[in-house]
């Protein structure tokens, strides 16, 4: 696969789409996209090389966040128009509270890259998880890590009231478990790798999946922005999908890896190790019932109900089907 040719094809397809739809789209001169550092993904190759700007015909600004809840707040304020790789739980928290966000694609699936780590000095594993009672835990509330924490505590029969739960972003949780300020910390990406230098997970990714604890992120945006700029959004998703396809195909990885690592703020070895735990579904897979077509809304309802039962949110929506907008992704798949 010739990567530059592939990405230029995405640009050409997007340009045709944008040209045909500019009359109906709101004119924008620039957009701001949220993403995570230390969270390496193929889209970053296109980000660094200016492929998004070329395809969209607008200036694209990028701003990094340390949690999906902060992404929701930035989109609510209008400072950010789209977020790449927002966790499903923070998306669910926001939409359950009435924020009019929409899921646009499946950014990545990563059961082994989001977890909770118990300090090694405690010598607690899945067989002795009950010994966590009374311990101090760092959890980024309202995130995928929070959802996974709640499901694992329920699985092990640990009363949440018996724990001292502290709301901490993953980088802070990693620092706290390193210096002994907390007994367990939950997070993802580079923070999770640092946590694991000082402890162990209770359940592996495969063990979590067997319990129905799925972990995936999405590209999200305010519904009003999508409605006003459908062609621009579809063009953005097309570039992302082509970068994912290039990575999945394999032959371009040697070229992409150093660029992705640099943009993620990581060394190449850690980037490669992280990417090995990631899955990037194709456009066809994302549009199928296995993902956005059916399973994702049902999964989100389950996440919301877990948060309601734990007292983390006041109530859930009756259904999350309307929070998934397949229109732009369908358009991108036809380009």
C-alpha cells in the first residue's frame, strides 16, 4: 500500500464531497479537535502531515485533554467542535445530563489498555480482592476507567462505601500510587503503564471482556455542529478511516510509527506496545449491528444504569439510540 497515495485519495474524495455540499453547510474557517496525549492512534499521522486541513479546506486546531469528561465540558462551551477517542462512559454521563452530543464513529477498542492497578505492597489479586475494603482508590470519575472500576468492584462483591474513592485524572493517579498516597489507581494509556510499575491488575482485558466489560472510545461532537456541517464531519471521518486502514493493512507501519510516537509524546517502543493492544474497526464494521448499528446503544444503556445504581449520575435516558448519528459515517463510507 502506498500510504501517501491512499491519504491523497481520501483528500480528493473529501474535496468532492465538500464542494458538492458547501451550499448547505455552515461556512467555517477553522475547527478545534480534542484528543489525548500518550494515546497513540493512526489519525495522528494524518494530523501531523496536514491531511485533515487539506481534506476539509479549513484550519484544524488540536488541543489535548487528560479525561473525556473535560472533552464534554469543552464541547459544551463551544471551545471544541469534535473529540477523537472520547470514552463511552464520559459520553454517557454528558448525554444523560442533557448535553446534546452525538457519536460519529468508533475510534478504538482497547480492553487491555484501561484498567485499575493495586499497589504491589498489598499483595492483592483477584483471589484476595476482598482485602481492598478500607483502601484508598484514585478513580477518574465519569470515565471508562470509572465504569470498569464499578463493574469490577461489583464482580468482586466489594461495597463501594467501604472504599475511600478520590477523583483523580490518570496522570495524578499514577503519581499517587507511585508515592504510596493511594492503594489502587485506575486509568489508561501512558498513565496505566506507569501505574503497573508499582502494582498489578485484578483482571486482564480478556477476563473483563468475558464479564461484559467492554472498553471503546468514539469520535463525538455537539449535534448542532454536525447538523450544520455534515459534509465537513464526513470528510473528517473519511481521513481518520483511511489512516486506520493504512495502519491495519500493515505495510505502512514503519513509516507511521515514528510520526505517531512523536505526536503522542511517547518513545517508539512504548507506542508500538500500546498500539498492539488497540483495535481499529473498519467503516463497514462500525456501521454493522455489532458496533454502532445496534450493540453500542444497548451497551451505553448498560453503562448508564451502572452509574445510576452506584449513585454517580441521577438518571439515565430510556434509550441511547438517538445519540448515535450514522449519517456522516455512512457518507464517509461511500466516498
